[in-house]
């Protein structure tokens, strides 16, 4: 793979998409949420999405690294957007 291809892929995966007024997700996050059939379009907040993710992670016996990573990144977004520093 060429350097330009890698860079373009990174940019595409991390591009933020507006879901609604207060919710933006990256293309990568959306693809992972779709993979696990999490209804991100109807969620009103990042916390609601995290709730769905944690529910799946608590029920699943396999290690779902991609879903855990999305949960961590959404948790960081929630922290920096909603808590006083």
C-alpha cells in the first residue's frame, strides 16, 4: 500500500459525520456500531451509545477489541464535552 493510500484511509476513517445536532461520529465508529447493530442514529447522546456498547461487552465472552476501542473514544469525547475542567 502506498503512503498516500494509507493517509487517505486514515483521513476517511476519522472523518466526523453529523448524526444529529449534538452527535458526531467518525466513519470508523459508525462502521463498528453497525457491525454490532447498535442503533446509533436514534441515540440522543454519546452516553446512550456507550450504554449499548457496555451491554454488549458485558454479555459477550469474546474479547471485542474494536468495540472496546470505540467505547473508550466515546468516553473521552463525553468527558471533554460535558465535564468542567
